[in-house]
């Protein structure tokens, strides 16, 4: 049976809504720990388990770590960025005072600032917003960028430098704290973002094993070209590969993304390694009760390519119709499975 994962969020936090999602065929749920700690989700964890039990399901609960993903810092309020606006990039300093009154500014890990060069293109919030670096201070502590594709920017959103990678630790201190609690909380699997080498996964496996989590599964997210290049080396350590099309679509030209997805799927299938497909599978259903034909085709083709799991993110976390999302996904998966047997 192909797993269907939703993502926990405000739209599906109600136990009755969760129950209806499991009744429609959801087998597991993702908890995104990029913005919250697992200790703050324990009440929700119990809701998920009770809701699943009503359908006779033991839910596969996955935690999605922050890992080495690059993100901006916390904002006092969402930033409205228009084409041509100047954006100031500063190092993250706790309790800093505003050094650029009136300016639109974000904070970053200093290692990101040190990697920037004038004319670099940066992508914010999974590429929804784009900007060009126009100026960097002599001490590399301040950079300025011109917005080339505007939008509303919220706290803790991703940032990527097109064509560049920034070395960050595989696990943050917060990740390790979350893993320690996960080993005591009935978590089924850990999603490791931006896997670059098998060493990233071995570090995660070691921390899990040291904390009594030997049975917790490792899901390796492929989100950069290093991950694509080193894919086969992950198979021995990872229990499942995730084709995470959001950030992978920032790392490669977008029109080549389907080819990368097909390539990863084929390599996993050849090695009999389970894989998941995720990102914008039913994106239109955040605000629509019915998906597009293209979205349904996307899910169908992922199943035909051999996917062991499919997942939605914002569609159930913040979308208006989380139960309908799961129903369309499960029915499409079942249709694809039936079609593949004809």
C-alpha cells in the first residue's frame, strides 16, 4: 500500500478533522520542525494518534528537521517586497537593535553572508521571491539586494544562493533536542533535509541510536545537486528517499526538474529503495475543493514511476480543504495502482 502523508498545521489541528483525513486514506503525517520544537507539539501528537485509532490506523508520524537548510531569521512582521525594492541582509544577532531604521531587512547566518558575491541571485521562500545582490560591505557583514520578483516574506523562510552551496552542520542543537524527545514519543521517522553525503545520514543514525531510536526510520530529502550526485551512497543508511521538489527546483533550472525527478525515481527503483514524491502535488487545493488535471496527472505518474509514498504540505497544513485533499490524493493513488496492473 502506498503511504499518503499530510502535514500538520492550523487547518487540520482539530481532532475531528484529523479523523476525517485518516478515514479518507491518510496513513501518516508530517510535523515541520523548522519553526517549532517537538516539545510544543505533544498535545497534537496525541490528537493524531487518537484520530488515527478511530480508523484502525497506527499513524506513521514523521518529523521534518531544520537540518542544514538555509533560512532567514525571525521578522517582527511580514515584509511586503515589491520589484525594485532594496533588501538589507545582516548577520543574525540575538536581541539586536535595528541598525537600518526604515529599511526592509532580514537576518542571516553569517556563513550565508560570507558566501555571497555581487550579482549573485538569491531565492527566498522556495523561490517565490527573487533578488540580485548589488552591494557587499568590506567586512562582509552587510549585503544589499534588489528585489526582482516580489512577494510577502514571512519569518524563517528558506533562502538559496543560485549555483552555490553553503556548508552548514547536518544537525543543529535544536535538531538534536528534537531527536532525543522523538525517541520517546512514538515518532515513526525523521526527515533529514538537504542531504549532501552519507555522512549526514550517519550522524543522524548515530544520534537516533544513542537515544534509543534504533527503530526510527530515516527519510533522506534530496534538495540539492550534491544529493543527486551522491544518491546511491545514501541507500545503505536511508530507509526512504524523498524527492523534495521545492528546494530541488531552486537548485536546478525549473524546466529540468521533471527530468531530475525521473532520474532519481529510476535509480531508486533499480536499487529497490523506496522513495517519496512531495511538493505542490495538490497546491491549487489550498483554496479550491477540486484539483487541477495537471496535479492529478502528477500524482498518477509518481505512482507509475514507483513511488512508495506521496505527501502534501501546505495543502493540509494551511489549506481550506484538508480532508478533500487527502480524498483526491488517495483516490488518484488507487487509480494509478489499478492502472499499473492492467
